């Protein structure tokens, strides 16, 4: 039986622009002042090696945010997480046919909990694998090796969609049928070709 892996941002979640781009635009600050955080400290948070709230506190003054860390996280999570409801229609069909569907995502713990609890991903999917729990990001083969180990699955059991080409490439090198997600129509067509729908 096939297992389906799905990414979060720009797959199970709709997204027109990255939150870092929006913060820079809305606050009229150089994008480099925001991406410095996401390329460094945030990656530590994604690997479970740092706490997002503590790391953000160092950057918020630079980003002209004076309402505190909790308000920033609330703003981030509530405005940056729109569920791709049309995709979840297909997920429900897959699960009804016995196909296990899992989220594979490079999340730190606070946004991960938001997805699980507030967006109900804990019930929309058969499980979620977050990088902060595993200790590796999806750009690292150890991430996928750990997930496969937890599921007791082999790479050939899995078909995986992600909008991020480097993550797709890493998964492919391990033998996973990994594909770049472009849109819902492409996803539906590929599911039909795989005889999953």
C-alpha cells in the first residue's frame, strides 16, 4: 500500500508570499534584515536546537515590531496559514481508500503545534513529522531516513509532493518517488496515474 507524504507551505497550506517577504514589505525594512534570521537562528529552531521565542526576541526591534513575541507569533501564524481545503478533499479520498497520508514539514515547535491543534492537522492526516522533533531538516537525508524508520516503511512505499526542489532531490536520492508540487490539477492527475484515486 502506498504512503503519501505532503509538505506544508505551498502544498497543504496556501501561500502567495513568504512571511519574511511580507514582514519586510509591511515594515519597510531591507529583506536581508529578515532573511538573516530565517537562514540562521530559525534553522536551529527547525532542528529543535533553539527556541523560536527566545531567538525572535533579538530580532523584533530590528523589524520595527514593538508588541512583543507572543503577539508576533499570533500575527505570523494566523495570517500565514491558510489551509488548502481543495487538496484536503483529495486527502480524504485517499484515506478512505486506505492510503496513509502524512505531513512532512520543516517546522519548529510553536508553529507545529498551531498546525496540529488550531488547523486540526492531527485529524486531517494520519500523522505529522516535524523537523524540530526529528533533529534534521528536509534538506538532510537523515530526516527522511528517520521518518521511514518510524513508519517501518521502505522508500519504495512512498510518493511525496513538495514545492521545494532541494527537498525533492534529497528524497529521490533515497529512492522515494518525490515530485515537485505545482498545483491541484497536477496533483490530481498524478494521483490518478498512480492509481491512488
